[in-house]
């Protein structure tokens, strides 16, 4: 047991170091940090209060674009080593397959924690400094819950990219698969939902006053995207690029709504938490099963 834990720890440290020193990962992290920092400065200079309504634009950027970092963490995590034969070499040592996949997951979690820390400091920290808002225990608790929500949201994309890396025959195919899923499920999902709702119901969503059926269908279809659950829990609105933001209609307008307590927020959005946590858990379980059963002898093509 001690040997297994030691093996997992060594592999996790290697994975975290690989992510940390990856030029691509550092470039993406730098770009997103600059974008979030710039938007935070604009919001702060305009005096927007994060604990009222000053986080909506920043949350939209995080919802739509930060998943790329989650995908970047895992898309070649397994397939690269499989094709380079390093996995075969590793398995000649007293290391089991479950040690390898566990170490890769923990290493990815370490990198995700770094991403969340940088994102929170860049966005919330900047807003608080520019607006001079006093932060107490209650506010800190909400920031921690926001960080947890973001971690769970990005973990789903990391878990998916790890699974695709196990199933793919090349890093290129793995990367393209993840990119296609991100584009369709997150980036243009709102536009797809809008078009589908209009076609199915025969109503135009932009035709205010005559679009009740289309809006209802659009609201239901948006629940198929994890972005819907994350954005709703953070802001109280389902944010979809290319579609209308749909209010949750609940008492709490997201995690930063200080008018109500955390208990009320949890009672309103506990299903969002369950979905956001359930997606990576399910993906990791499938990844374990596939990695333990799949031939990793270095497929090509």
C-alpha cells in the first residue's frame, strides 16, 4: 500500500511539473489571465460591486473560454506516452496501471488548482482592490465556494480530455476531439439551441411576446451544457453566447448575492453542484475502466 501511494505521488509530481513547464499551457494561462485581469480592471474602474452585479461579464469569459485550459491538461496525457513507448517502460517497474491513472489525475488537479488560484486573484482580487469593498468572513466563504464551483467545472473538461487521450491514437486526434466538443457544447451551444428551438416550435426567440414556447424549449435544451449549471450557480443566469441569458428565476442571484445566506443559495443550486461534481466523477470512472482494459502498446495511425 505504501509503495502504491509513493508511486502515485511520484507520477502526480511528474504530471504537475510537465503541465507547469509546458509552453502551451503557460501561454494559455497567461492569455486568459490577461483577459480576465483587463475585464476586472474595467469593471473595477466603473465601480461595479462584485457582490451585487459586477461579475457577470467576467463570469461569462470564465464560463466560455477557461474550459480550454481544462482540455489542455489532459488531451495528450496518455496518448503521448503511449505512442512514445514510455508507458511500456514504466510498466516494467513495480507500478500498476491504476497507480499511473491516479497519478495523472492528481497531477492534473494540482495544475487546475493553480489555474483557479491565478483566476481568482486576477479577477476577484483586482475588483476588490479597485472598488475598495470590505471583505469579511461571509465574503471570503463565497469566494471559496466560487473557487470550488470553478474547480468542478474545469475538472469536467480535464476528465473528458483524459478519457479522449486514452481512447485516441494520436495527440492530434485527441486535441481536435476536445476542441470540437468545446466549440459545440460551450462556444456556439447557445446559437445551436436558439436555432433548434425556433425550428422545432416555429417561433422566433427574438419575437418578444410571441416566443413563449421557443423560450421554454431553449431553457430546457441549455441544461444539456455544463456551462449552464456553472454560470447559473455563479451569476443566477444561464449564460450562452449567441443566445439569451436566461434567469434561474430563483431567490438567489448566484453565489455573490449577499442578500441571502449561503444556506439559501445551496438550497437553490444544490442540483447544479451535484451535476458539476458528477460529470468529472463519471468521466474519471470511465477513464479508469478504459485505461485498465485498453491495449497501451503504442497504437499508431
